[in-house]
C-alpha cells in the first residue's frame, strides 16, 4: 500500500482503513512510508535527487514480502493520491505485479501541480526552513512523483489497473482523473 501526501504516511486514517479491509479479505499487506513520512526518516542528503526516489525501496520491500513464509501469490499494488504515482512506477518496474488499484489520483496543469507539490513537499517533510531550491524540489517531482510521465512510461503489457472513484473525491481530482486514465496504455478499468 502506497500512501498519499500526508505527514503521517502509511498511518493516515484513510490508509489504515484500506489496509484493514485488505487484511480482512485475506491479503498480506505491506505499507511503505515514503522517505520522510510517518516513521521513515528523511534521506541523509536532502539535496541529492536520487535519494528521494521511492522505487528502489518499493522493489526491495516487495522482494522482502515475497521471501516471507506463507506469503504466496500475486502482487497487488494499491496507491492513494501521491501513492498512485508509485503504483504506476512499480507496475513498470516489477514484472511480477498482477494488478494495480489507484484511488484519488489526477493530473493537474503543471503550474498548479508544481506549486501544490512544492508546498506539500516542504510541509510534509518539515523542510520549510531548509533552504531547498524550488527548482530542485520540482526536479524531484518531475522524476519521481509525476503521474502523467509515469503513466506514459508504462509498457503496453503492464498489469491491469483499476481506477477507484469515491463519492467524496475533491473537485480537482474529478477534473483530472479522466485525463490520467486516458494516458495509461493497455488494460485498465474504472469502478465507482
């Protein structure tokens, strides 16, 4: 389970609800805190772009989960909001993934998304006084947290992706969700 942009990371209430539901359905669930969120420390080097890449830790966690006794079967990735980008990147990087579920994900116009990401990045990581250059933070977003780039980069034969819609989705999510859906090549479906 990949969480959204929230300082509590995998411990945010919505994520706990989704994880409990998956466990009650018999899934072995692994929730990953993004670097600097929840119980995960920030990277030691704040100014190295690659230190913010979540994919290596996602793949390592999946290898760990695969190695546990009694854990067998398919890998289902679930992501909410910012976690949707991790689902898209994971499906492109893990050939054993069987499916992905995306909730609360969207594509916004770059100026809006860049400003929102910059503010959330500094706030969520308690970096308001860090002096990080806005251009650096936007480079991190472009490389690792960009839904449109991640969707477009998926190989044609990727695992199927299910888009989940909720009655309480924010208007900005509703407005950009169809655009993101259209960018994903291959198998996908929508559920309300």
